[in-house]
C-alpha cells in the first residue's frame, strides 16, 4: 500500500510554490461514514484553483491516482488522467503531476 503521508508532505511543500503562482490549495476531507465500509480505500485529495482553472488530484492507499483540470470560464476539461498503480519506490509526484500543474497555470489543453 502507498503511504498517503508521503503525498501529504510533498503537497504541503508544493503548496508554497503554488501560492506564488496564485494557485490556492485545499485538502479534501474524507467522509467519516465511508470509513466504516469494509471496502473503503483510504485516500487523500486536494483541490487547486487559479484565476482560470480548477483542478483536483486524488490518491488512494491502494496506489491509484486520478487528476483533472477544468477551465472555469468554458467548463472544458483540459486534462484527465488515471494512474492504475503507483509503486511506493517509484512515487515521483513532481514528474507524475507536471502536466496537471502546467494545465492549472495555462488554462489550456495540454
């Protein structure tokens, strides 16, 4: 299983860089009711918003990841990516999420 704490720590460091770029960051909270479900896969998620775009990235303890960016003005989906399996030792979030952050900043399809 993937350590969600490693992603949380990375995102907290990244948040400072994003603030300089006028991109806000908000952690998505899990619903405590869902945690009682025996099939529940713990996750951590973040919502990012710039002047032109809104995006979200979610990573699950099982190693899956999903991220998307939408243009606020046109409601066009600029990017959507699903990663089936992230191996802990290969978890280079900076590289994996580069297209996500480019789309957040540019507001255009990449």
